């Protein structure tokens, strides 16, 4: 794994971890249904946890699939135009900033983007409904795989980040890291739904999470911009050295020509 890819994997994990506030709102309902649709004698931690984990494995598998598709598209764009990679990274940072404002309720612009994803979801939602209530392991896995395509601004932000990686399989890995980052709050939500929801819906908690995501988005935008500026400075310095070297050669050639002319006139 290259240092660049490692940066994106860690970034995606942190985005998922900090954006867990949003995950409860988007997927908390299905997690509650997953637990409370079971008969009371099957709601013990030992019986619920395997289904909750399988649901999340399916969800993360869908994230990885979407990441691989977007990663292949992003790699193709970078082959056509190399600045596309920097553009995708800056776009990813901008999406994270927008996501932060969305989490805190300061700006709801990402809701429009989520509505666009609703065109696919309207075909998948009836299939998900037929899998409820979940009574077997394969139902939990398949339900999670379908729910992974739920329109979600946080997922779209992570996908934009994944699209800036060089290879499709690395983009898939970035989305797996994002999904793993969302796991703690999702697993806890499935087990202690009411307590977690009450805690996360507190305004202070949402605002802190939002500010962290915004700060991370700004940092994500600044990294490629700083690399671009460093590259420009290096290129400018190299150009000055080449000009200086050329001028030095010209001076030596002129001095040599003057000496030859002086020797000829003396002779």
C-alpha cells in the first residue's frame, strides 16, 4: 500500500467514525426493525449480534462495490487528464464540508443529492421490505447489501474520496475502511437503540461531530492544493536553474570567441 493510499484509507475510516451521527438517522430505523422484529425470546445479545454483524458485512460489501466502480472511473479520468486526480480530491473535501453543515442542520443542500440517489432506491426498497423480518443469516446479509445503496450524503462524500485513488481495488479498500468506521455506532445502535439515539440526537453531540467533519474536509482540500503549489515551486526553481545554466554556457562561449578573435588579430 502506497503512503497516498494509506492516507485515504485512514481518512475514510475517520470520516465514517465521525459521521456515525448521520448513520443513526439514516440506518437506525432498519437496525431497530432488525432487532425488534424478532420474537422476545430471541432478542438476547448472543442471538441479535450475529445478525447485526452480518447486516453490516452486507452493507460494507455494497460500499466496496460502489467504490470499485467509482475508482475505475476515476482512474480512467486521471489517465485522460492527470489534474483530474487533484480535482477529485478537492471535490471530496468540499463534499465533507457540506456533509458537516448537513449533520449540524446548518445547510440542507446535500438532501438534493440524496434525492437523486432515490431513483435507484425506489427499485431496491421493495426487495428490502420482502426480507423483513429477518429470521436467518442470509436474510441479514442480503438486507445489508441492499441497504448499502440507500441514498446517503455521507456515503457519497466517501465515494468522492475513493474516486481519487489510483486503482479500483484501492478505492474498494477505502470504502471498506469507511464502512468499518461506521461499525461502532451501527452495532451499538442495533443493541442499545433507544439509549444511543437519545445521546446522538443531542445538539452538542451533533455539532461537535459536524465541526470535526468540516475540519477534516478542509484538510482534505488543502493537501492536494499544497502538493500542487510545491510542484509549481519546484518546477519554477528547476526552470531558473536551467536558464542560469544556459546563460553560463553562453557567457563561456562568448568569452572563448573573444579570445580567439584577439589571438587572430595579434597574429
